[in-house]
């Protein structure tokens, strides 16, 4: 019978218990021991849940208090020098300082940079290294969690991030190549393996998702060096785990490495099955990622069973493992909690617990269980009903999408002409200041929203609360001297959920939380049917906010690619087609805002880069439809309407031509943590449109000094024309408090005004 397992589990808890414990600890309300006790309780609960669902073994050390890549850095003592003093005094405080920054009477520490984990919406902390870096093993966390699981009676498998992927995900502050540190890193990393092997573990899972990327000769050689050294030094059985795509040209490399087992993704890359079977050496364990670890749909037995049959024909049962395609970190925990979904949708879903249960059924069916086979027949009927449901297919939406022409994606004039028209309309000063959209979501506001949703606060009273918050945000911005205002978005719980709740074809869970980073959780919408907009979504609030001020007010929308990427997307229609449907719905909203007199519309696309396929050969096709979707949304607006967009942590070198092709009048980007390094792509490309590089890192609770923001703005002015440059924070401010926001934005405006004065002084 195939062995059922999984590569990792959601950490945050069924009811976001870890989030609450973290935030309570950060506020000083609970001790470190309280936090660690909550973490231990969650680990025990999750291991037991997986075993009850049908797992034969459980991974350990996949749990993290903030981020597994940060954990991997700490495990080899890759702690930057600026955190050392704090680490010597308080290791946990230093850990969180690396993640979030730290500011008190003794320390003022910037956080590490943060970026997307491959093409997911999970953010990891970027390890900060330098030539000559010294490493040493810190195996305590991994060993302790392995001991916990064994003591609880589980067959446990420690998980380590592989050294090659770790280095490729890292950044060197001196410009040296991270792989140049492999010889220094490898002894410490092997010491981690030795420490775990000494505990008697049967298997160690080593995650090397970089094997799904295009690799150069040097990186391939690095893989061989690592695993040859590991085989020569340790007798531990290694499960080499790859995921997020096909091995393709790296299959021969992966199969040649001297490891005991190989995990491959057969959900995203089912076509590689037979090539993997042909390449797999005799005696090697194959872990087959049969069900999709990144989406929420019940798997289709008609697709899975033939793959399982091919596997069982070629791989002896004692060497066949079946698992999700990747860690279950990317899905919620339990779909059985969702009782309020429309129609049959609750029957169509499979979260972490259900996915392990599905794998149990497939394993039992492969072993000849009639009961399991019958259960899969019933599952097949459910999948077939979903694909034929009238809730899924809407003929009017399909017809409109078929009618798209190139004209839909065009502005009326080129950027140079639009910029002149917009200068006349708005009369903004040089270096205009603005924010990205949201203002602090206070406890009072969140309490009012919860009471309204629970029926304890009526609509009139809730509307009064929201209007008060909009007035507060507008008044603050005017007092601070900000040039282009936002209404603060108090009515929005989430930048995707808010819109999805007003669109047909979207559904929302009650407990479907997924970790984005640290304590930040999102509840991704589920796109289950064709998407349409029944009515205006934002016009009333933007119009009300504009009525409170004579300054320009931005209308705020989430763009079509981000609406797609940050949702669980239907798997019965190409993603490009779903994105075009969303773009048409948002286009209607843009035009309604324009007719209501809103002269600036921001269409946020923070997820454009994360959707980029892992293989360069697939980039052009994705970027073509992604850019087209943005342009459909903005298309047809007047030259006097200024279109902004915002993008989060992105490697713009990869996509600068596509960003330019979007033709937004102004783009704002996150650059404060990288000290404006991300501007390099825009300057080398000579990006012609407006740019707002962030000068204030909102992901950290620290308030930047004016001198710090002035330095960042000066760096931007060295490479951008002043007439291009806007001044703004890195991102929205919803997670911050009013006190820190007030100090930071007032400082930001002062910095912009001082720079503005210098610009107009005679040479």
C-alpha cells in the first residue's frame, strides 16, 4: 500500500491562534513562554489532525513563529551583525526584529527585506549575507520539534530547507554571488543533518524547490557538491522535495543525486510523470504529489486514478509515497467548518485536512479497498456536477468576453499628452505626496465591522462609523499637507475580499485563513464561476470622500491580476480567461468612478510579478494576458483621468518591459527595505512615466526618522527626473496604528517639501 504523507501544514491555526498569540506577545501582553506554549499546542493539534485524516507520517520543523526561511537562516547562524547585540540579550526579540524591525531606547533596527516565495502569495524574509560569512549549526529548534512529535507517538520526518535553494533565495550586501558561500555554509548545514540523524530519524526531508527553476551550470554543480558531500558524510535517508512545477531539464540532475527518495509535483506538472518514472533509479522512493497543495478543489478521480495506476505499475508499494504537490501552508485547514457557502460549493472544496483524507482514499483504493473505490466514485460524481452547474457558467459573461477587441485595452492618447492634460487639471507641486490607499483599521473599526456582520449593529449605525473614519482620514491628510488624498478604506476588510463580495462568481469562507507573512493572514476568495459586476462597488465612498475636500481624491481598486492571484481560482477554465472576465467587471467600475468626477483612479497590481511562471519560456504568454487585463481595466478612460498602480515586492528587472506596457500614468513601488535598489530596473530601462518609490516601510512598527526618508528620496532623485517622482509610503497603512502613521506621514511630507524647495532654488 502506498505511504500517505504531506510536506508541511498550515501554521496559523484553525482560528488564527498563532496570529493572536504573536500579536499579544508583541504588545507585551503575554510572555515568550505563553507564545511558545501556544505554538507547541498547535503543532500537537496539527499532527494529530493529519494522522486522523489518514497520514502515515508527519513532517516536523515546518512550523514557524514567523517564516521558515528566516528559521533556516537562524539555524545556520546567518544573523546579520546589526542584530547581534540584541540577539545576545534576547534571541526571540532579535528573531522578531529581523522580521519586523525593532525600535526602543537602545536599538533602532531595520527589518530584513521581504519578497514572494516563488510564485505564491506567501512572503519570506530574505537572508542577508556577505562574502566571508561564517556559519554554524543551531539545530535546537528542529531537534526539539522532532522530539515533540516522537514523544506524541508520530512517525516524524524533519524538514530542512536545502542549502542551494537557501543561497539562491538570499541576498548578499556586498554584491558577491550567494552561491560563492556554499563552501562556508555546507559544513554547518551538514551539522544540522547530523544532529537530526543522531536523534534516530528514519528520514529527513530536504526542500529544494529551486530545482523547478531554470538553472545554470554553476547551480547544477552546486547541487552535485551538496548531495555528494551529504552522501559521503551521513547515512540519513534524504527525501529530496521539489515542487511548484516540473523538473524538465533538471530531471536528470535530480535523479542522479545520491538521495534515498524524490518528491515531484504531479498536480501542476502531471505531464512529467512518465519521464520521472523512466529516470528514477532502482531502489529510490518516489513521493508523488498527486493532489494540488495550492488550490482548494476536490481532486478529480478520473484524472488522478490513471496516474496512480501508472505509479503502482512501475514503483513497488514499499517505495511509493503519495502526498500533496507541495506544503499545505498555502491552503486553509478544514473545509468542514464552512457551513454557509452557496449551493453545493461546500461539497466541492478540499482544504488541508480533506486533502490528506483524499490521499488516504487513493492509497486504500490502490491496495484493493472496495469501500475506498466506491468513495472515489461518489467523489467523481461531485466533481462532474460542479463542472456542469449553472452557478458556474453564465452565458452573458462568456459572450461579453468573446466580444473583446484590441480597442478595449487602449487609452485615448499616449502618456506624454496625458501627462500634460493631467498637469493642467490637478496643478500638483513637484514631488507630489500621496499614500497607497488604506489607513489604520483600528480596534473600534474592526469591532464595529464584526458587530455589523453579526447583526448586532444596524446598517445606519455602521455607516455612521465608516463616515466618521473617512472624515478622520481626510482631515488628517489635509492637516498633514498630503497632496493627493485617499478615503482610507475603512469599509474594506481586505483588498480582494471587499471586491469579491460584490462580484458574481466569487464565494467566501468563514474560516479559510491562509498565512501571507508573520501574523498577517488573508482569507482568499474562491472563484468558482464566471465573474460579473452587478452594481457599482466603490463609487459612493469615493464620491463622499471627494465631497469633503477640494484636493484630488483617488478612487481605489484592486486590479484583475491581483484579484486572480490572491484568490483560489477555478480549475475548469484557463486563468487568462478568468482574468479577462475580472478585468471587464473592473473596467465598468473605473468608468463609473470617472463619471462621478473622480479624477485619479489607482488600480493596484501587487501580484503581477508573483504570477510570473517559474520557467522563462512561459513568461511571455503570461505577461501578454496579464498586461492585457490591466489595460482592459484602464482602457477607454479620458486623457484627464490619471491612472495609478501599485506593486509590492517585485524583481522589476524581470518584468520592466511589461510594467511599461501597462502604461499606468503613475506606478508606486516598495523600495525602502532595499534602500531604493529596486529603482535600478526603472532607470536602466529609462521608464518614462511617473514613479512613487516608497520612502517609509509600513511593514515594520518603527517610525523612520526624517533623515532616513530624506536619504531615500535623495537616492531616488539621483536616478529619476524630478517631474517623474512621487513621494509615498511603501504600501497601505491598514496594519499600522494612527500614532506611528501620523508621525511617519508628517515626516514624509516635511521631507518632500524640503526637497521641493531645493529643486526650485537657483543653482
